[in-house]
C-alpha cells in the first residue's frame, strides 16, 4: 500500500488547481478522525482506513478538469490516468467509487459489486462526505474537539468561527451516513 500512497500523492500534485491539496489533506485528517472513532464499533479494516484516506486525498482532483461535475471527473481520472495504471483494477475501482461519490450521487459502478462490498464502500463514502462538509468553505479554523459515539448517535463537537454554516452543510450531507450506520449524526459548537 505504500506504493499506492506514492501514486496518490503524485496524482494529487498533478491535478492540484490551487487549494485542493490543502483542503484534501484536511478532509483526509477529519475523515480518519471520525473513522478511528467509528472503527472500534464497526467491522472496518486497515485497508478500509487506507481506502478512505487515499480517496479523501484525491476527492477533488476532477476540479482540475472542470469544477462542474468534478466528482465525475475525479472518478474518471482515477480509473484512466497513466499514474494509476499499475494499481490493481479492483482497488482502483474502489478509489474511483469512493472519491467520485463524495458529493450527491454514488457512482454507478458500485452496482457491479457484491452487496457486502457496496455496503462497505457506502459507509466509507458517507464518512468522506461528512469530512468534506466539515471543511466545505476551506477556512482552516475548524477542528473537531471531541467525537462521541453512542449506540444510536455520533456526535461531533466542533470549534470554528462559522459553525452554523458547517452544521447546515453536515445536515445536507448526512443522509447516507444515517442510512448506512443506522444512527443519527449531530454536530455541536464546543465553547
């Protein structure tokens, strides 16, 4: 997987259009923070963690081509760029589905997978969506001060100067999380 990390880093550099790398690195960190809290209560594996991290690091590379439909462009780049040609085709497909589904829709290729694989990827997509929502405005001041997990709720306590907008964005992007984990997601200001 370290070879894949190098490929992902090269892909992120190649398709950086300004602030995407900084944003993507923050989204990866936030996604992993949430993943790590959820992992002790889920059947996640170390490979799932790496898939989430790598997908987060390249989730916005499609904006280099065109910001409109950039999620679709992200998926296309991951599947077709020469940098990823040496990556196992199944792994490349997983990355394309997760990274390319970080907005509203889920890539149609997911339907070619088993129901277990679909469920696993949808959970990772939902975590990526939440992390992306946390840094949607790219103001760099947001931090998760605490993540509280209970049987039916995941609570994110955040510190930032624009928490009302962040909370609104999280509500917009939390439906897949709630569906896949069968729990609510709440976000509170930590003062």
